[in-house]
C-alpha cells in the first residue's frame, strides 16, 4: 500500500538533503481530523531512517512501475525488519533491522500527530490528521552507514 510518508503534493529538498512535503506560505489548506475512522487498521509511526535506508526507499519509490517485487515490514515484538528490493537486481532484497520504542512513554512532555497531505478530486490541497504518534521506529545502522 501507499506509505503515509509519501504525499501527492510537490516535494522539495530539505536542509539535510532529504525530501519532504512542502507547505507554502500564504496558502490555505483544508484540515480535517478523523477521515480515517477509529475502527480502521491504520497505524502511524515516527520513523528514523539511516541514509542508506533512505536511499533504498527513494530508489524503490522512483522505480515502482519497473519493479514487480514488494517492499515488506515485519514486526517481532519491539524489533523488526524492513526489506526493499534492490534496483540492480529486483529478486535481491536490502534488509534493514529496526527497533520500536514508545514515544509517549519515553518523551512524556510532548506529542506529535501524523498529518497526510493530498490533492482532492477538485484540485484543492487537503491536510488530514491520521492520529497521534505513539511509537517510533529507529532503523539500525548497516555496514555502509559508516
């Protein structure tokens, strides 16, 4: 499925070279909370990627039409693995391990909501609150991170 991190809006380079959704000054946006119902199976996470994991995701995202293999995420308790098809060889996977922590418990003084930006059928830009972020996924460094 589509990840919450991707948006239908224009993307621009951030200060550290990463891509992020751009909100424009003097622009009005529709805002709603609750478009995703409480009974839905949507989970939102704060995700901290290494540079190599980010490059793998960006490469996979840009070649989505060319690549038949799927990326996967597997949770095992408070850790897990993300597998992303390699661009050079789609039957080979890059695997990144991660650990899961509870942000609400570990950082009680603040909270974050997950906002999704998209363009409606009439062309207006909408922001939706998908929910409060309770958990953080931290991708572990690989050998090529150093």
